[in-house]
C-alpha cells in the first residue's frame, strides 16, 4: 500500500489521518492492519447514546483507504534529531 505522497504504508507505521468522522487530517496514530484494499488504524472516537443519554469515548479501529494517510515516521525522527527544542 502507498500513501497519498507515495510512501509505503506498513503495519506499525506512524501516520497522519482523519479523525473520527472529520474531514481534516488531524489525528496521529499507528497502522494496525493492512488488507488488499484498506488500511486499519485506531482513532479516538466519541458519540452520544440517545437511550442512556450519555456521551461515550473510546478508541475505535477505523477502515480507511490508503490515500487517506500520510506516513510521518521519517519526518518525525528527523524533526526530533534536528529540532529538539520544538518537540514538546
């Protein structure tokens, strides 16, 4: 599998992807599973249960297309080595 920038996606890779039902790429997570057509990653999710009238939060395994990922492993390592003062 190849991400939107042409980098290979592997299991365990750190990636940037969409959050739970959001349109923007705002979640950093790791890839847990790869199939022939999809990539699976765990993202933070929250939803409201109308029966119990409670809000729930959990990590859900989301199925995404490979073009919805940007692999950032190499960039993070470079930034931590070159600009440690910016890594808070």
